[in-house]
C-alpha cells in the first residue's frame, strides 16, 4: 500500500510513468471529426503545458473493475491521456479524500446514470489529498449484489451505487437560474467529457457550461440546453457568430458564420474493452491439415 505521508504528491511524475507503457486509443477517442478544419486555434493542452490539476489533484477516469483489481484496463487522466491500471489505482488511492463520482454505463459504454459516492474501499489507507476527481465507470453487471459479498472491502461502495441507481433521484434545478447548480454541472461534465467543439479535447471539468440557446434569449438551464465549451470555443459562439444546433440526442452541429457545418457526436464514456479471442483460436498447436507454407 502506498504510504502517502512519506511521499510528495508528484502527480506529474506518476502520470508520466504510467503513460510510458499505457495502451493508447482506449477512452481517449476524439469526439467526432469535423468535415473540414474548424476555424480558430486548437484549445488543447499542449505538450509543454503541465497536467491541469483539479484543486490540487487530477481528474482520473477509471473502470471500477480496474480499481477493484478484477481487470487491468487503463485509466485516463483528463487532459493528459491514458495511464496503466496500477498507476490509475495509485492515483485513486492518493485522492481518497477527493470527489468520487460514478457513471453507470450501458453495454455500449454510454451513460445511464451518474452521481457521487462518499464511500471508499476499506483497503485504501486514510489520508491522501483532498482535491481531485475520481470518476468510476460502472457497467451494470458490477451492481450484482453477489459481487459486494465476494469483495467485502468494496461492499459499502458497491451497495451505495446500486441503491442510487435503483432510486435514480432526479437532479433538482431551477431552469430559470442563470447558472446550473453543482449536480447538473457535474452531470453535464460526465455526459459530454470534453469541450463540445469539434476536435477540442479540453476536459469538461475545465470548460465553461454553455447554454446552447442563450440564457439571455430565455434558453433554459436544463440538461438538454447545456454543454461544456472551453473559453475559446465559448467565445466563438457568444462573440463571433458561431451557432450550435442539436440534431438528436447524441449529434450536434457547430455552424460557422460562413455557414460551414461541423458535426460532433457524443461518444461513449467508456467504449467496451475488446473481447478476448476465444481460447480455441489461440491454441498453440496448428490444425493437423494445415498446409505447409514454408519454402522447400
Ligand atoms: Zn474547446
């Protein structure tokens, strides 16, 4: 177990070590490619930019099964990229006192329900940093009560998630308020992942909340009218004549002042990890009638 009291909270070094061998392409797919290069400079974290911390921590996104040690799938540090499973577990331990969110996902990795839990696994030592975000990705099969019985250290957290998913308490929000309250703001961040502009990877938690239809034009402060936009891309809309149109639940159009249209799609929060190849296809012995394809 990590002894936090004796270690500096050097997240950058830990994340860099975790990225050296982390598989790429998982949980970091850009959200929809524009049909043509969009105007304006990219508002993405550059290689020279330090990993953005969230109140003295980082925003870790990780499968609950990985934290429980059931699988070894990579996690992701928002704005930095994927980290290997062991580093994701260590980051979560360091942020024991941070905010732990959960996102319950359907079979395709899309959001079903999200919320906060105050429970932590009993294997994580007390202490740690009070900042940062740990976002747990939870497929519904992990809510089976038998799993809580098999993993007593995680039982209270698993039971809490199952209970909240069962109740699915709605978010209370005044639609006339100018700004969303924290529950709705968090829901928008979890659902949309990053700035909604095509190709922009600025994490939603580091973006502003944009009213697709302006609040000044009676656009409601409601989930359907809200999305994250980084300061630069929010400006494109509020000051430079860009428009944002919703086509369906997961598809939006950014329309430039010259009427060029760029499609963006809400991607799955955690696309399913590739299924293993069946053992029969990876058996070491070739079939007996396999033709000999070597020369001579
Ligand atoms: Zn942006």
